[in-house]
């Protein structure tokens, strides 16, 4: 709603957030680096309009200057406190419900960062701590300092690495799992069949999976996926989201959208129950059509499995 995915419109975004809230959605995810800062301000404005009643997750650790995509990672205690206080102001809250380390600084012990966040819990600034895109080893080390409530990483029919690494540890330790991009950054909606379907200025144009050669081969999964969706009287997006949710009650996906029609389509996935044979077919389909290309550029991949 603030950048990355083509033109944005704050009035439209507030309308989508309001419609989501009225439909029963009460968990909203943001970050100080989206905009940067604009998305937290937008969510703060929305919260004031609805008068509370929502849970907010935000993140810190990725540092960007306005107007620049270039970024750095800062997990220092000094920056962490400044970032937390700034997010509290922008969101207009006294306490952040779930505060994630957006990316891990590999040069700094995660125990040190968790110690600072544990202080915020004691001070009442945050209620729960989360981590993004971390390795199983890092999660264990972090959890030994203070309970980790949630892990956020990419997970969908075309990104299933978490099943072999971080998800089993989450379940061992009783930690919730929050998949972002459960629709493959829009690919699993069936609306991106060629590179020209991606708006100019959209950051997906920089991602390896959306490069022309990879994209043309990645689309092979869409036809059988569409056929399954038609057989169930559902959209492709609903099938993809229902598959993620069917993987466990401890999984809470966060499908992002800035369009009202997409919001309603996504919400219907919660009412779609996949049969065991559907899930098995989707498992086999995703294994047979593994995505070509990394999730991020080489620079972006440095922050994955940290």
C-alpha cells in the first residue's frame, strides 16, 4: 500500500483496510521500512479512524533513506530503541503487539538484540517479539534469551523451504508461523503470465523469478492450478491461500493487497476447505513445478536464513 507494487492511493488503501476490519480482520502487518515510514503512518491513521480493536505487527532493522531503495541493516541497541519509539509515534499506540527483527545483522550476536527487545517488553513498549527470515540455529539462540512469539518468512506453493528448516523448529518450540507472500507476490493469482503484466516501477521486475526466461517457465504451474480451482468453484488465489492455511492451525498467512476486489477474494479462502486429495495434488504440483530463480536479488538473499 505504500510502495514496491506500482502506484499507490492512500484513500483507496484506507478503504481496503476499513473493509477488512469490518469483515473481521484484526491482524495488520507493516514495517518502518515500507515507504519508508509511510505505511506505519497510514496504519496509524486507519487505527485512529476505527478507534482501536486491531493487532499491529511492525518491524525494524532495515534502514533506508526516503526515495532510495538502497538499504543497510542495523540491530544495535541504540538504533533499536530509536526505531521502536519512532514506530510507536507513527502508529499512535502505547504498545506494539508484535515487534519483529526484520533482518538479522550477522555481525551482531542475536542474544544481544533479544536482550534489548526483552527490555522493551519489561517497559511495556512491545507485547511480543518476532523474527523474520532467520535460520533454525538463530531461532533457538534467540528463544533461549526471551520467548519468540512468531516467525515470519516467505511460504507458498512456490516457496516451501521453510518446511525443511524453520517450520519444524517453530512447532517444536511452540512458535507461530506467519507466511508472507503466500500468493507468490501475486504470481499465484494467475494474473502474471508475462513480464509485461508487471507495472513499470514495480520491484518485482528486479526479482529473478520474474525475469522473462524464468517467468515463462514458472507459469507452467498455472494451468493445472487453474483447473483444480475450477473444479472446486474457487479462484486460483483462494486455492493457493487455502493450501497454506491447511498446513497447520499455527500458520497465519498475511496476503497483502491494495484492491478491494482482491481483499474479498482472499477472505473467501478462509471458507474453503480442501480435501486431503486436494492437498496431496497441490503438494505434488508444487514439487513438479519448482520455481526457477531466487526469491530476491543476490543482495537481498544475504538477509535470508540468517
